[in-house]
C-alpha cells in the first residue's frame, strides 16, 4: 500500500499476469469488434475516444496529470487518423501508429490493484482496435470484426462504457473514474 493513498500496489509480476490474462482473452476471442461496413470508421473512432478519455481519467485520479494530458492528446490524434482513413492511402498505418502511441501511454499508467482491471480493459480494447485496423480495407475490417464474437473486448463505445462502469460499480472507490 502506498502511504499517501492507502491503495494496494500490484507488483510487476501481478500486472504481467493480469496483462497476459487480458491478452489471452483477446487470443481466445480472436477479433471481437463487430462492425457494419457503413459505420466501421465511426464506430472505431467513438470507441477510441471513449477508451482514451477513460484511461486519462484513471491517470488523473492517480495524480499523473502529465500522462493524462498525453493520453488525451494521443486520443484526439488517433480519433482524427481513424476518421481520415481511406483504403489504399496508408492512412490506416498512420492510425495504427497513433494507436500504438496511445497504447504505450496507457501502459504507463501507474498500476494499483484498484485500477488494474480497468487498465487491462483499456489496453485490450486498444490492442483489438489495432488488430482491426491492420486488416487494411473497409471490407477486411468488417470481416475481421465479424470473425469471432465472444465475450472478449467491447464491441463499441456503448459496450466499453458498460463494461468500464460495471467494473466501477464493484468498488465505490472507482466512482470518480466511471464514464458519465
């Protein structure tokens, strides 16, 4: 526990275990972001915005204000890149690169057992979005998104919010980072 927050801290080994479990869930669910071919970019953009905002709120709650601002800035850039993506122009690669920066920032959030599940949800969702964008074309993105729908990562911003807030509902200390 830290003296200032009386929050139990995860060890690097525990965090690695949680991250591996989240990655395992991704592997088992393959790509679980179902997208219609019409709204795939909008769906992904809103999901990126939602998960970035949620990640920034955790960083802020932990007092990592510079990291929170970096997450917000990276999120805005990633959302813009997803919205500007056009097949065959290389802009999907730009979106993937910006999402990788966002993912790296999410991984810098100081991990405590209180926030570990929320951080794992944000990271696994970001990894899933990168997987979808790496499919490359709208048709491939839609096919990849439809490939295997299980209970894995959230399908869209509404599902991400429901999962995030469901986790927050389990502990009153998480109320400040609930998505409103």
